[in-house]
C-alpha cells in the first residue's frame, strides 16, 4: 500500500482542498447525525470511549471522553485537512 499512498500524495501535492474536493462534499455529518446518544455512556459497566482530536492552531492533541464525544468530535478526529474543513468544537477548530 505504501507505493500507492505515496503516489496519491504526490499527485495531490500543491492542490488546495477546494481543488481536490470540487463539490465540498462530506458525507460523514449525515452518517453521524443522531448516531450517538449521551445516555449510552452512563450505563453501568459500559466501556470508556476516548477520542483524540488535534487542535487546529496549536497542534496539540485533546482527549474527549464518554459524554464529551459528539458527532463534531468524531468529525474532528476523522478530519483529513486536505479533503475537508476543520470541525468546530466549542468555537475552536480541530
């Protein structure tokens, strides 16, 4: 896979996000909308869910746990800056 990934990265190098994703499509918000419900994290014995997202300006990782995990947090964690805009959490870009 490494040669394929390298070739793809080389092909898109220098292109802006708008040039790569011409229509600005991001199907993930539609998939995640309504998928998570905070009440599931309060169930006794439920495993702890920890999601990491990178702050857009500082580059520091932030860990979101259980009820802090929202669709926006998942979008931030899955964000590929070359393809989609940063997700906003609490007024900050991740």
